[in-house]
C-alpha cells in the first residue's frame, strides 16, 4: 500500500502558475504512512545535488513533469529511477493551461502507474505537525590541499560520525542521546518520550530555543526549532571486534607539506514529526551532520578548483539557512566568504528558476537568511517591533511593510540626538530595510555619513557635517539615492488632514513595494509601516514607528506606550504640511 | 585539625623488618589523601643508591645515618613510583627507619628532602605528582626506642604540624573501583615554525592539549550523570525505576564502575576557522589507554572525575617520559627518520599483595612480566611471584599493520623503528625468531609438497 499523499500548498501554488515545460524532483517527508510533498526542484534531467540543501528527513520521493499532460510511462519510469528511499515513487503530472495548470498524481506500484488523490496542506498545518532540530557544533578538519586529499578527509569525517562515538545533547540540560550502550540510548530522560512531549515538559530543553508554547490560532506561523549540540565520546565501553586495541603509538611523519586546517561550523537542520520518539533522533542527527558536510564539501572543492593552485585565494566556506515565503521550507546554501553577492547572481538566478520562485526580488542573498530567535544580532536593535501589535479595528484593507527592518530611534549608540535626529533615524530604518531584504550590502549610514553625503552632492554647505540641523523627506530621498542607489517617490500634503485622503496611494505602495515610508515636513518626522484603509467608510489608520523614543530596546514598552502603533488622521498636525518619501524597490535577485 | 592516616598493620611490620643496626632506611608512603584522612596503600623502600662514583662515599653500602641519604635519590624514586600509581594515589610522604629519632626535634634534613621530592614531582605537571594539599607525611620508626611517630610538614608555609598514623589489623577499605578505556586517535600537524622542536617538546604540547580537553569533559558513571558533590557511592542507587541490570551490589565485592567521558565538539584547540599552513610534518597518536583506579568510600563524583583525568594524563605522561628517556639519540637529528613509528611502553596492572588495589607498570615492546617483576621489586619492593598478578591490559600494536598503513600513505618511504637503549636486543631477537619460524614453516610446507 503506498502511503496517503499530501502536498504542500506552496508546491501546488508554484506548479499551477508555471508556463514552461520542465522536469523536476519532488521532495517529501514520510511519516506514519503519510507522504508529505513539501518541496520541488526543477533540474530538467540534470544531476541534482539539491537534497543536501534540505533539512534531513526530507528525501527524494518522486518526480514532477510540467507539460502537455501526456504520460509516456517508459520515460517516467526512467526519470524515477533515482528515487531510492521508497518502492512507490510519486509521479506528478502538471498540464499547462491558460488558466491554472491542472495536476494529477500517480504512484509507481510494481512498475505500474496508479492514479492517486492528494490533499493540499497549508504551511501552518505542516509546522503544527513538524518541528525543526538545529544541530550546531564544530568539527576539525585537517587535510592536505589537493582536491583528492580534501575529499578523502571529508569521507573520514563522515565515517567518524557513524561509529557511534558522537553524542547529542540539548544544550544546558542533562539529556544526552547516545549512540549505543545504555538501554534506549537516552540519558537524563525516563520512559520513551516523543519530541512533542519533551517540548511541553519543563525539561529545560526548550530554553533558549525558538519555541512558542502558546500556539496562536492560525497564522502568523511560528517555526519551532529545537537546538542540539554534539559531544564526542573519548572512552570506549564495549570493545567491538573490528576495533583493534593496542596501547598508544605515535606515527611521526616529518615530511614537509601544505596543510589545510579548518574548523567546520556545523549548522544542520532536520525536520521531525512531533509524534516521533526522541530515541529516533540519534540516527537522524548523524545523517543531518553528514548531509551538511556534503553540502559544504561541494563548495570547498569548487572553491579549491577555482583557486587553480593559488591557495592564497582559498576562502572560508559559510552556510546560510533560507526560508523563502513561497517555498515554505528551509533551504541551506553554502557560499565562500570571498564570493560577493554580485558574483553569486548567476547561481541565484539558476536556483530561483529551479525552485520556480519569482525573479524580481532577492531571496538567497546572505541578508535574506532566516533569523533564528537567539541568533546574535550584531546591532542589538529591535527587528520588526510592529509584529504582535493588535490590529487597528478599522476593518479596512490592511497593507504593511514586507520583510524585516531595524528600529532606529533617538539616543541609540550613546548619541544624544533628542530634538533634531528623528528624520535621520527614520532614514536609517528605511536603509536597514533595504539591507535586510538583500537589496544592498552597504551598511546603514551613520549621521556623519548622511551629512557628508548631503554636502558631497552639493545640497548642504560643508559646515553641515557635525551640525545638529534637521533634514526632511527630500534629503532622505537624496541620501537613499546617492548612497544606496534607491529612487523614491515623493508625496506632498499641505495639511495633516489631507493625509486622510492618501489611503489608496499608500495601500498601493505597501502592496507593490512593501518598503517603509518616511514622513516629514513642517514638523516631526516619522516612519509609516502600513495602513488600514476602509474604502467604505473612508476611514484610515496608519501604523507608525516613532523615532522620538529615547528609551532602551524594550519591546513591551515600545508597543504599550504606542511608540509603535496604529494612529488615526488626528495624529498628524492640521496646521503643518507633510512630505512622504516612498522608496521604490529595484527589480533584481 | 590534626592530619591522620590509616594503614594496614602489615605496613608496620614491613617497617620494623627494615630495622637494622647501623643503617638508616628511607621509603615512600603511597596512598590517597582526603580532606579527613589519608588512606595509605603501600610503603616502598627506596632502593640503595648504586650511584655513580661521585660525591657519595657510601656507594654500594647502606647509609648509616639519615643525614647520609641523598635527597635527589629519594626524589627520583618518588617520581618513578608516581608513574606507577593510579589516578587519585600519590606519594604522600616518606618513612624513615633509623636509630635516631629524627622527628623530635624535626630535622632540617627532612624539610630539604621533602622539598626535593615536591619539586621533582612538580617538574612535569602532567604526572600530577603532588596532590592539592601542601602537607607531606613523615613517619619515623626509631629502632632505639622501637616506636613510631608521625608528623606532617607543610611545603608552602614550611611549618611542622602534628599528625597521627594508625596501623589497623586487617584494614579493609571499601574501595570504589572505577575503570574506563580512553581512546586516542588524533592528528597533530607540526607547523613549520616548530619543525626543529625536539620530540620532547612536541610531546608536552600534545599532552597539554589532551589535558585541556578533559577539563570540558562530562563524566558519566555507569551511564549516570550526577552533580559533582554527589557521593560516588550513590551511583546506581536511588533510582526511581528499578532497572533489570542494576546488579552491582550483590555479593559484597563491588563491580567496577564504568566511566564514559564525552567532550563537547567545539574545536577550541584549532583557533581560526580556516588556515593554510606549511607544515614540517605531523604526529598521529593512536591507541587506547586503560584506566583502573580506586577511590575511598567517601569520594565524590568530582573526585572520581579528577582521578580519572589524572590517571589517564599521568599514564600518558609516564610512558612518554620513559620512551623519550630510552631513545638512543634525539630523534630529530637523524635525517633518515622522516617517517617513523614510536611505541611508548604499554601499561600493565599489578595487584598489590594483601590488597585489591592495583598499581601500574610499563613494558616496552617485547618485554614481558619478568621485566615487570624486576622493576616492581626495585621500585616498590614488591615480590610478585605469580605471573597472573601482572595483567597486560592494553596490548601491543600490530606493527605490520601500522607499517602497511604508513606505506599506503607514503609509498616511497620506509618506516624506521627507533633504536632504543633498553630491550633493543630482546625485541630484535623476537623479530629474528619470528622470521625464522616463518622461513621454517615455508620450508616445511614446500618439503611436504615435494614428498
């Protein structure tokens, strides 16, 4: 009996809109006789190593073909031959049509295609059933410098992981997962608990984890991530036959050679059903570590090949986890430090196409990496303080800023700009948004950068640098343009009351651009993060981020005291004029 | 608080038996110190100084007076004896059998001698020669009065304190046994700048990194993780769920506790995350160190963890010292030794007479129990008659296998065994015999086929 089939909404959404013939792999998780297809990768028949980018437990379960919907069984069987985790691979046929493509699914049972039905499952439902485990550890790699030597060293490293000498631990607890010996391989836990159970219990396992106890009803979605670290057993309890035992000997080789000495920072993800037993995690964690090493190895080898013998060009590999909204699952990418985003553009383009993702916005630049709770943020500033604020109750159409920004406000980094720096701070918030979305790698400009820029372009006299003079929307526009190459639209209103009529334009901005808006003019400067526009009543509410806040980075105060919150039209000064700077988003990946 | 020590009555007999007119005998007190009392396991007479024809006029003869004893000689004995002690056991002090009463007044000579011992034991930190307490015991058996007296001397503050020793008939300490097998397989690159370091320095460097590694270790006793100040005795007890295999309190004799050590994988020894280095070579250290030790009944889990660490590091340090001392020439001088296998001596366990506690000895390749018997006699004054009292627990490496590994890595190199001052002939003899046997069997094989 082939398992029950469910397909992620994200996979369906992407497949129903694709208009080109293509062939790809389907990746899924099998749990309790239900197969969940969660990801796809278009490879058009080429060899695909994409699996190493996916969390462990997601495996290749079938193929998808987008075309005229005609099935050539022999060809189908041939392309399905790579699927080795199951006897009943899935075949998904997607017929291109003018409207939505139609999708049919088949299991290959005993070499015959059998039509099957499928349920569509939302991202929210997937992650209420599954959670992620993030293994973070370090492994030393000492190797020669040739491609063969490095490859061999990676093989050795992976082999060592499978010898049962590694031990996993939930940090700051005494729960250890051992490879063998002691009864069920678990130390510090009694019984045979499931992953879901240990998350609920007050075992301290969830401390410092990306975990939310109170499941909110419906989206927004929280992705639960359990952290695990690794230990190495340096004693041996049971002497197995294949291990030859002898007193320590030293092999000293005094041949001069070049050596690659590397600390590999493992950061590997797995996905696991909440009903899975904790004892099952051991094998999964070993596999996730191996999968990570394969991903890294490919990048290291590619890098050493491009160096062409000049080892000074050799650069450290680094990995990032991405969670593009339209994918609905993690994708881990390995880059090397020296590769600029520009150099990686072609690679990203290929990936966007392989994953059927939009080609107008960056998704796999380093800045787009998924931010796990507890990951150290360099700046220490709050990110997206508006999240979790109650809606305005205006009952209209809501359009908000898309993606991440940092909250810049008065008196940060020991600088007393109280009374004059609000527009600078709002500009910084805007700049941070472009940085977070990967549109620029430039640092968020400092006050000095901003002032110097305005002097350089001739907008201000040279004594402006170091002064405490205000800037307005036009200056914000100039600076974004000259420092980050971002153009902006300027909207003008002659009085605060007139802001009430800007609903449609702002809705449109947030829907198409999604960038935060700076507003200034006769009086104070603010950042607009979104609008709630009711076109029946004509009422409008603005989601405001106030740069005049002088306190510490305390989210509770900021939300409670309305430093970030919904405001009505009366928020704006009736007697003052306003300029809004609406940054336009470039098209790129 | 008065320092107190307990010992079996047998040791008093041993001491009194050493009493002879006109001689003075010095020896080492071996045992385990605790905050409340010291458990003495053995007295070991310092062998007579068959020194070089130098300052000592008494060469060959037993010294008459305590003042005649060479401090350095006793200190050296202490170092050799320490190598043979399991973790948690130390040279606690000295005993002196003499005509004169040397403790009242406390002779200056004792202070200098203990000072020598202390410094000698500290000279290689990885031997863990000195316990954390600065006091050393001195037991004096005065043959004139036929009485014994005990004092302690604080090395740090140079003060003499009261101390007592009790010799109990049939002293039965309920030692807790702890054992494990430590597995080593590590590659240490020799970076170019250190290419001309002597081997000894590389070894100290490697020991330091191994020693450091233990500090972050998590120790499990019979698969349990406990608080450091929990009593070791509690391990295996007070379990809520009775387990099927919790059977080690059955028949009086305590089963040894198995220690599992795990260390976090965080590569802290490696520094930067990516380096390309020119290396002058590399050292691969591979094999097992067997550890078996005894702890007094009140020992805590952290006492035990420390003792295990000390045992393993001490054992490695001891065998490396012995190996380096035995090398004929400083190895880095000879250019043909580009690729060589070093075999430090292996650990064997020796059961003490009248005790469950075992001490260690180290045997070079090719050496057998006979050699252990000799060194035990000399250094610890123990007669081990039955060969089964000496347990070869680690085993010798199969060199042909290592040889092949080496060849695989480096086909055009020839592995050089290092000539050693001691036992060289025995070993070569062994090889020759093995070769002869091979040839003979081949010959026989062919002969058989022809007939």
